[in-house]
């Protein structure tokens, strides 16, 4: 069975050396000790969320502190092509389901998007709380899937504000793929870059508006189709991300 993963302080993980000790403190340490009930003698991984992984044996698990004797320190490089999910806000927690599963699949970042047909709306302080909630979901999913890198949830994009992000990615040589049920080009045939970033745009429950599809296509995005079936917003992104991860060699 693979070792459980816990998030350590980046500075502490960076300073870890074989034979030394590393302590995980605070909420993460409490989760390890009180929730996961990790005990001395067990093997665990401590990551910094940016690719560094420390594996070692637990020497103490008390209160809010998990102390590990460092065995190995490895760094997992960033893949040449970053995969970013642009997920429209959705009701009933379906957007959080998408973030969770896409993280397990391996996306590198997530952009919350308030598109025209979103029933769920993030306004004022709700935007900050929503982003924090998505980040917590991404962290939990990264740990569950034993990832050393935790996807970052970016600032909320509102309406046509997403077009600036799209333009920047394309200008840098990346690609933008927009899922749409009426598209004719399959996602498996869409051109992908050798490096840079791929934005994967997924609409809400009611789908993308005609204007949104037109605006994105005019900016240079490629409108693609997943297959013969229409998936929920909670599953469309993760399924598409899995197909792209395979094509990019991430899997």
C-alpha cells in the first residue's frame, strides 16, 4: 500500500535531508495524528505542494505534531505542458466534484469561471470563500491521489474576463480547448503544444451561450467534442482532462 501524503511547510521540506527530522505542525499535523491516526514506525510522505517529496519513518505523533525521520528526498519536475481546467460555477457542489476528480486526474491549475448561464454566483466575500473552498478540495484530492504537486485555484474569472486569460495562453504558444456538445472536432484530434499550457474550458449545467462559444473561437480557441454523450459539468472536465493527460504523456 502506498504511503499517506501530508503537506509540510515549504521551507521545512526544502531544508529536509536524509537522516534529519521533519515535523508537520498545525492543522495538517493534527489531521495526521487525530484523524488519520498515524503512529510511530509508519512510513509517510511529506510534500511541499510544488513537487518535492520527503519519505520517512514516523518517530513521534503527538497532539498537532507529526515528526518524521527523513529517508529520501525527491523532486518531481513539472511536465512540459501544464493542463489547466477552467470550470464554470455550478450548483449542488458539482463544480467542487469537478475540481476534486480533475485534481486526481492530474490537472495543474483550476480557474473558477462565472459564465453567462451560471446559476451559482460568487459575489463579494463569497468569491474569496469559494476560492478557498475549491483550494481545500484540491489539496484533499492531491493528498488522496498521492500527488507531490497541489493544483492552485486561481482568481475568479467573470464573463468575458476569461478572454484575457485565453489570449495570454495562445500568445505564449499554448492551446485552448472548449467543450461543446455541438462541436464536430473530437478532443482526441485537437492539436496540442509541445510545451506551455493547455486551457480546458467547461461550461455550467445549462451549457455555454452561443456568444461565449463565438467569442472564444474568435480569440483562437478550438471548440471540441468529447463524444456521443452529453456529460454533466461535474464529469465533463475530468473525463476530458484524462484524455488530454494520456495524449500529453502524463499518464
